[in-house]
């Protein structure tokens, strides 16, 4: 059985660990509020942008832009993998890497080559460990404050790579924020730009206001030339916002679970300490009683 001093040292170590996990949980909660506000503020813009772009693409027709035309033969795919720079966030990074690995296995049967555009140290380290081709690595972005210029810089490289034939398809792997307790890994195609969903034509409803048809100047084809690359940037920026918010939520949940585990360990060690102390006292009493009986004899 462990000595009293050993148990006391363990209790002290667990209490210090508990202080660290509580502090990290509070920091993650504070960062989550700001990240969630940025994400919620950008979601309506991204949705409306996609709606307008879908209407323009429908008017312009097929072949209006090379960014809309799928390649006849796909040989190389670039994957934009969004992960965190730090750990201690449960299975957050593992789930994202697993989603990317699963996607690669499904497409590798077609004999395709893959390259990666990494956001986050964890994804980059995984690519290095598995000897994947890394086109660019962007660190210190996910989980921190960043602007639209980050997505603009990365998106321009991807658009140029698609237009000059370096990539035939581009996908982004990110974590979609559902709630503070639920984040889902998502694999989404961004190049060539898939058909953008628009509201389906519904029966005439007298309760709905009349929606006038707008005239586009310049032509829809010219507008698409400017808006389609921006749509790629918007998709990357949205993925980074979602992943950043999901990281803070995952870390907050992981630190809450760690704090709860520390409490359980402290209770268990305190019980062990009391048992060891009681056993030591009992042993001392037995020695005293034994000595007294020996003196009587």
C-alpha cells in the first residue's frame, strides 16, 4: 500500500492539474464567444452570396467560366485540410484527419494523385509523417484572429492552380460547427465550382411578396468572371471560421471532462489517503498494545 506521503504528493499534483484544466476551459469559453460571433455574422453573407451567384450562373448558362466546367479526366486533387495548431481538444483533429484519409482511400482506387494545402500544425505534421505532398502550410491561423486576406491569398493560389492545370479538383476538409457539444467533419468540393443550389420554383403563393427580376449590368458572364473566384475565397474563409469555432468548443468540452476526471481522482486519492492513515494508526495501536502485553508478561 502507498505511504501517506506518496498519496499526499499525488493529491497535490492532481489539484494543480485541475487548476490548469479549469483555466484552459475558461480561456476556451472566452475565445469561443468571439469566434462564434464572427461565424454567425458571416453565415448570412455566404448564404446570400451563393444565392446571387447561383442566379447569375443559371442565366449565363454552362461554359460561362472555366471554373464551372469539370475536367474530362481527373488526375490530381488538392485537399485543403483545416486543423488546429494545438492539441488538448479531444478527438477534434483526429476526426478531421480521419475524414481526409477516408476521402483519399475512396478516390485512390481511381489512381489519383493528392496534394495538400494545410491550415494548422496538426494536419501538416500528419502529412509529413505519411509523406504526403504539401503545396503550402499556413500556421497560427485557426484558433486565432484572422482576416479575409488569409482566404484570399490561399484561394488565389488554388484558382491559379486549377486554371493552369496543376489541379483538376480542389476539396476542403473542415469541421462544421453545429453546437458547443457537436462538430461534424465535412468534405466539400470548391473547384470546379459545383452547381450552386437555388430556391426551387414553387407554386404561386398570394401571401408571398412579388420578387422582381433584376437586370444585370455588365452581363452575367462578365459578373461571373469576378464573382466566381471570390466565391472560392468565401468558401475557404467560411471553412476557417467554422473550424476555428469548432476547435474552441472541442477544447472547452475536453477541459470540462478533464476537470471532472480530476475531481474523481481527488476523491479516490483522498479515500486511499484516509485508508492508509487509518491503517497506520491501527498498526501503531497494535504495536503499543503488544508492547504493553509483553511488559505484563
